[in-house]
C-alpha cells in the first residue's frame, strides 16, 4: 500500500521518551512508523514492544548495531511495505514541535515539484543551554521567528560538531 510519508525511529533503552514525549506531542496521521531497537536491555525491549504494539508502531530489533543499520533497516521496511516518497529518520530525542507537522508537511509537498530534492533539514531548537540560549526556545513559544541550527544528518561526520554549528 502506497504511503507518501514513513517515519523511522531508532531507540536504545529510552522508551519513556517515546511514550511520554513523542507520542503525546506528535500526530503521525496514520503514516507508517517503524521503531528499530538497537539492542536495548531485555526489560526495555519488552517495554518497547508493548508501547509500539499499543500505538500501531511496527517494532523490530536492529539486525546490526548502530544508527546506520537502524536507518537502513527502517528504510528497507518502509520501501518494501509502503513505497514511501518521504522517509523521516528520528532518534528518540528528536521530534516535530507542532502536533500537526506531518499533516502540514503532506499538504505543502502537494503544491511543489520535489523530484529533484534528495533531502531536507529543519531548524532545530533546544533548551539545553549547550547549543543555544534559552531565549530562542521562548521566542518560538511566543510565535516569533526563532533561529535554531540546522540539524546534522545522522550519518554525518560529527567529530567537529560544535564547529559546524
């Protein structure tokens, strides 16, 4: 069954974030979501399977080890089962800030020719005082234009991450 959007999450011993943050804040709009577990301990694997089952998220254990294998496995699953045009690859602590993000994104891509686009990035906001000042996030919450930083692709060289930001 063809779906325009598919979502990959990679997780490792962090299912409380998925349950209490991501699933409370994001509407996946019935797009397929797969969670690839990167060999969490047995207790967390069981917790992850239960949370995924309860929320219509496909769960798989990573066939390899590391985010690169999780991303590949997730994309293979979505390609084989849903032939997605767009695949969003997230880790447990990254999620859209607007509950309607996927709905809004689907509406926007209906209006443009994206055949030449290979990837896109998003403005990332944080309250952790490491990447940016707290006022950036507060500005965003007040519906002002906030400048965060462009996310680094998850398989990119991050040895000089702070210099790149």
